[in-house]
């Protein structure tokens, strides 16, 4: 049982199905965000359906590139023998 | 109080003594019995104060039990049981002793009613946990262990200085909301005293708040596989506890906590060592707790406390998963791992439970606790804090939920010979996984434990779709920019640079200018002082040859013999010293406990 589930995420044979399911989930999440009742929306963005999807994607991209920039151009990443 | 009070911390510390003398199945049973007894002791605890005494004219309160301390003690003892199951296959008694003393000292801090008791256990924690790094052996670990110890002793000194100043200023060493703080009831206009700031600095160091964070990410990945699991749970969370006790509502903590949540995430992008990546996520997650304590409302402190509870369990689970991989393959770098899902499916599945819990997926523990802190920031009209913490949770899923498992278990198949780890390790992981899901599905019992009444409903439609939106579109970003995330064979500079390079500058100073100065002094003495000494020596020689020689020869011979013995003693491994230190700590606690009686 567990092995099958883990294999589903790992095996190349399921790659197509995996990708389709993933996109389906993305669509469903955004769709659900449009129909969900919003009782207390204190901030402006909380009233925008689909805001969290955009913010999540934006955060992810921002974190990847800002960090890599700091690592490469900012000099945070060093060779492994730096302290030796 | 007529109830019998069994201090769960002493149960561990005194319970550590027989471990070296037990063998095999009896030892294993004993190692599990003590945590079980401690859990029972915590469950039967009655709020109140125990062991009030006077020491050197100061009021001492060995144990103070209230709702806040009970929450932390509950999860500490649960975690001790899980950690011991995970470590059952380890035969070295020293590691078990150190783990027991470590857990016991953490519990000692949680129940400490005064600063002296707190300080004693605080230091014991540092020494016992350092042993778990030393026990790994190898030059790298021993160096990291010494750095770890050095930083914690420095932090301990700041704490001690703060305690002394605070005690002198207020006339009391009882541990509670700090005077001059927002709810300390002290003179607000005066603000906090220097002593209070020093105490806070000591606490912040143990909470790994940047720039005082590097000890954690430096040492944890160097510890033993089983030791790191214990370390991930106790040191930072006792620090969260003491902050929640003494400094709730301190504005500085909101800023530091928010920065910290993002700081850990940024470094996690760069990291190649699997356990160091997880360690940076401790920094990030503790940021939520520190921010929650800083906001200081009932919802926020509840959030910080419950998040600490959930965090201990899922973070230990993640460390256990990464530890299992290291145990089986002997490799720790993401650039050298990959394709293990075929041979370690159970490890993958259990690790993923922890990953989903830390990422705050619905029906996992992080969802019902992290959201409390974020909601508290929202209620307190702190939009930026709220947005920053939400961004950090995107980063959390990106690394612990996607990057780490992808490169460790899936990704390029490195054809590593691997198998599932020993059964006890899997059982321990399963225990933690069950708790992660149970808390997520039934948050009621955890909410009931919290210090303030809870009127918070995590499962609203809006909250669920919002969380899923953040998380799933983070996954989309991961899929699209996978290449940019490929781990690189590097290490990252953190604030430990200052003392690692600083130590080198100090050594240079000692070797070059100081050595030259010494040489200059000695050449002066050769030119001027020596002729005078020669004369004196000739005089002495006559006296010496007569009487003293015989005596000296006798002494020298015995010194030589003693020196040989000393040399044998000195060549002992550094772990023996560490063990001796721990024995000293145990002895100190025992003496303290007896004196208190």
C-alpha cells in the first residue's frame, strides 16, 4: 500500500498522470477560493479570490531567486573547504 | 499541597545514573520505563509551587507548576519517549545518559520558579547536549562541539550577569514576567533594565535568534543521528518557554521573530547538507513562536505555545527521517543522495507526514497551530508581519516538503545500496507521525492544554482554500524552477564566520606579535639578567649538591611515574572529558536537590 503510493510519486511511468492530477488540483484550489464564504476579511487582499495562489507562487519564486542571488553574488556560498 | 510531587526532570537526571550498569533487554526496557513514568508524572501534576527554600538570602523556588509549564512538560516527556525508541539500537551508554540529563535539565528549566534553579539547569542542558555532538567523533564534530559549547557558555554568562543585575535591582530572583516589561507591572517609563536585557540576550541565544543563530546550524548536523533528534526538540523550545514566561508582549521580539522566520528560509535555499537544511527550518519555525510571544495577546501566546508543541513532534520526525538516510547510506549531502524511494518507502512516507505537518497542510498539526500565530498577527493589525510569516510558510513547504525529499528520495538515482532503517527507528517515526496527524485532525485536546482559553477555529473554508492556494502554487513554482534549486556543493557563510575566522585572527595574534614580543623580552633577559643569575646559580650549586639533591631525585622519580599515569589519562578521547563534565553536572544537581530538601 505505502510502497504503491510512494512509487506513484517516484516512477517515471506515472509522470503524465501525476502532472495532470497536479494541474487539476491547482484549478480546483483556485475555483474553490472563488466560491468559499468569506466571513471576516479584515484586509483588502483577503477579499480577492485567488490571492493566496498568486502570493504563494510569488513568494516561492522570490525566495528562490533572492536567496540564490545572495548566495552567488552576495558571496554567502563558499567552497566546502572554506574554513579548513 | 498534600499531593506527592515527583519532579519529572529529576526522574530523568537521577534515572540516568543506572544506565551504564544495565545491559541488553533490561537496559532497553529501563530506557523506555523512565520516559513513561515521566509522562505519568506530568499528567498527574497539580498546579502549585513546590520546594520553596532560601539560599544565600534569596528565595528559591525549585518548581512552579502552571498551565504554561505543563504544556511544555507534556510535549518534552512525549518527545523523550519517542527519542529513546529511536535511539534504542545505540549501545553506547554515554549517549543515553547525556540524552536523559539533557531532557531532565530541559524539564528543570520548564519548572524552575527562580532564576538560580533556571540557570543551573540551563547550563546542564548545554553540557549534556554538547556531548551528543562530541559523541559523533571525528575532527569535524569535535570542533563543532567545542564551538557549540563556547557559544553556549558565553550565552550562559550573559544570562548569569543579567540574573545578578536583575536580582540586585529588584531584590528578588523569582522567575516571572520581567519588571519594566509590558505586563511586568513595573515602571513602564523606565523600560527594561540592563539586567533584563542581558537575560533576554541569553534567552535569545538559545532560541537561535539571528545573529545569535549560527551555533544551531553549525552543531546540529554534526551530532549523532539519534542525538540530533533530541537536540532539535529541547534547547530552542525551552528558550521559547522562558521568553513566553518573562517577555510576552515585547515589541523587539515581533521584529526579531519575523526576520528570523524569513532568515531560515533564505539559508535553506542555499543549503546542501540535509540536516543543516532542516536546522535552518528550526530557525524559521522558532521565528513564528518568538513573534507570537512578542505580539503577546492571548491568541498569540496560545499560538506560540501550541506551535512549539506541534513543532517538536514534526521537526523530530523530519530529523529522524534524515537521520535514517544518513544511518543507512552514510551520506548527508543532497548532491550525493537521490533515488532512495525504491528501497526506503516507509521512511519516505513517514518523513512526508512530518513535511506536510511543518508545511501546515490541512489535517496535519502545523495547520492548527501555525495559523494561530498568523491570525494573532492579523488581529493585532500587523499586516506586514502577517504577510512575511505567510511568505515563510511558502518557503517551508518549498524546502522541507519539496526540495529535500525530492533530492534525497527521488531525483537522480545514485544507485546507493540502501534498506529501511532498524525497526525501532521506524516505530519512533510512526509514533511522531501519528501524533502529527492526530493533532491536525483533533486539535481539541491540545487546545485544552494551552495557557489561555481558546476561541479559534482553524477549519474554516476560507482558511483551508487560502492555505492550499499558498502551498499548491508554491509547488508550481518548484516544478517550474526546479533547475534553479539544484543543490550545489558549497557551504554558506553565517554569523559563525565571526568567531571561526575571529579565532584564527586571535591565533595569529598569539603566534606572531605576541610571540615576537615574548622573544624580545627573553633576549633582553638573556643579555642582562643571565650573568647575574649565573653567579647566583654557582652559589646555589654548592648548597644544592650537598643536601637538596637526594630529596629532589626522590621526588623527581615519583613525579615521573605520576606523569606517565597522567599522560595515559590525557590521551583519553575528548568524549571522556565531556562525560566527566556531565557526571559533574549530575553531581551538582543531586547536591542541589539534597540541599533543597
